[in-house]
């Protein structure tokens, strides 16, 4: 991802990166565990392999600090999932991050 695209995503998400812990995991650490993503109106649900649970928890804790205007909810049943609630433009930006998965 280019620096320009990263800056654009940060602006769309209205994130305050200064409050995000520097050591917190990012999308890149979760991509190897990604099983899929489903988009519905106002929500993006991202499913992960169970082995990602600890990393996902740390990621969500950090995102709740820097992107507080977005809903970040971890679900454990029937599978490990991250339910993200946001405006359409924000969901588009977040969804593009998860689409980086290498196949």
C-alpha cells in the first residue's frame, strides 16, 4: 500500500494514531489468520482462525483508542469474528485493508 493511500485511509477513518500503542498489532499480523469478510449495511464482519484470538484482542484494544468513532466488537461464537460498525466510507477503507491478503 502506498503512503498516499495509507494517509487517505487514516483521514477517512478519522483516527488519532498518536494514542494508538506503538507495539499494538496491526492488520498485517492478522492477515495470515483471515478466513473471510462479509459486508452488510453498516457492518463489516471479519472472520479469523482461532489462533489469532490474542492478537485480535490486542488489535481491537488499540483500535478502540485511536478510532473511537468506529465500533469494534469481538465475537467468539460460532467462530472468532470481528464485527466493525461504521459509516460506509469508513467500512470501504477498512475492507480494503483486509483485501490485502495474499493467496
